[in-house]
C-alpha cells in the first residue's frame, strides 16, 4: 500500500468510521507520518496509472503461470491442483477437484510432497511459500514465467513419487 514504507489502513462503513472523528481515539505510530503518506499516495497513483494497467499485467502473468503449471502436471500425470486468482493462487498435491476448506487441505493434500517440491524449487532459484500460496507482483514478467515453468517441471519430475 505504501510501496514498502510502513503504513496501515483502517477502513469500514462511513457510519462506523465517522466515530473516529468524535468518539473513538485511534492512535498509531505512523498516523500522519509524512514519508509513509507520501509513499502511499505515490504507490496508489502508480496502481491507478493507465486505468489500472498494472493489475491487467499481473493477471496476465499469473494466468500464464497457472495454466503452465496445470499443463506440466497433466503432462507428468501428477495430481497437482492449482486454484485461485491469477495474482494469488494455491498449489497442492491432491486428487480433489477443489479445496474448499481447511479440512479438505488437512485430510486430502500431500503436504510432505509439497515440502519436497518447495525445496527442489529453491535449489533451482525459485522461492515459494511453505503453505502453497504463490503470489504475483507487478515486477514479474513473461520471462519470469517461462523460467519458473522450466524450474517447476524439473522440480515436479524430481518429486514425482509420493
């Protein structure tokens, strides 16, 4: 929200938020911090530029990564579920067609195999989160997607066996 600077936002319905102007004290370390507020204004302006083109770029990049991962899993005949939004999606080893809740994840996903995938990816220069969520940023490019898919294929081949 502030391009890496420390800030936070408290938002809500107007009738609730108006209470902060009269009845409720809201103190904070960075309330009104000039540098953080300038960074937030600049970050928001960048995100709004060209009618939000950065969001379209991130969705395009994420969709390409999702489809590429699914295609590799099909080609290798692996039970890899890729679900979510193009900018934040989840990978898991499961035969389920969708993960709907924590119970699905806890009982039907091979978390140990995903852990091995994470290590195999890291050894090849791609860092992913332990819990299987992959995030896309505005800095990612099609070249990053191509390289990530190459690395993903090699890592998936390494962890083929459950």
